[in-house]
């Protein structure tokens, strides 16, 4: 984890073009795939659902029985770098976040590595599918979690294609409300 509070992929920020390319290639090479909302509804309790959204979002609304292991958290501490980072987020009306350095420790404490895990987030754009504009697909927190889990001994990982809305649209039950409050990411 660098001074920015973000883990690095071969020295690169994971959401950078180069960092995402490395993660996407590794995920594809290991056979990571997306699962559709309807398939997750059918599988239900046969898989461990890990919601990687911030705790506040998870507590507002989630898939019943899912486990919350936040990939990111609100920025903690008041170093000059973190104060500037908070200010940058505030310029866009957002709450500043940083990588949760406890992510892997929390994941391993709550989910044994032999379990089949489906990582979910609210991002509807994350995919490993190539396109002309995005030859490596598009990064999401769920895909970043898949990468970290795969690199740390989890072999049975998938991600929810289309985010939590696709699960709900497929008839999946949501406990609470998925609508974020005003001005929160």
C-alpha cells in the first residue's frame, strides 16, 4: 500500500490503464468470470457473497446473508496528502475514499479460501469483456477484489456482472435500500 492509501500492481495504481491491464490479464488467465444476476439468484446460499462496498452503503441495503468486506473506506488520518485528497474529492461533491488496508485480513478472517466466492458492488460497468474502447474490459471494485483474492489463494472467485441492480432486477431480494444518499459515492 502506497502513501495514497492504494495498493499497487507492479508499482502502478490499480485503476490506471497499466495497472488494470495487469489485473485483467491475470484474472482472464485464471479463468475468472462474471455471473449474471439471475444466476446468482438461483445459486443463492451455495456461494459466499462478499459485498465490497463501503460499510455505510452495505448497511443501507444489501443481499441478505452476504458478508461485507469493504474494498475502500472513508479517508482516515490528516496527513497533508490525505487532506489534499479529501479536498479533491470535495470539489466534486464526493466523500473521499482510500483503499482499506485491512481488506485481505478481513476477507481471510471471514471467508475460508476454499469457498466459492462472488464479489459484488454497485458498479454496473465492471467487466472483463474486451471492446474497441476498452481492450481489457472495465475496472470495478468487485474485479479488483477478485484480483487480490486470486493473488492470495482464493481459486473459486467470480464477480456479479452489472452490479447489485442486476441481482435485484432478476428477482433477488435486497434487504434495505440500494439508493445512495445525496452526494455519496
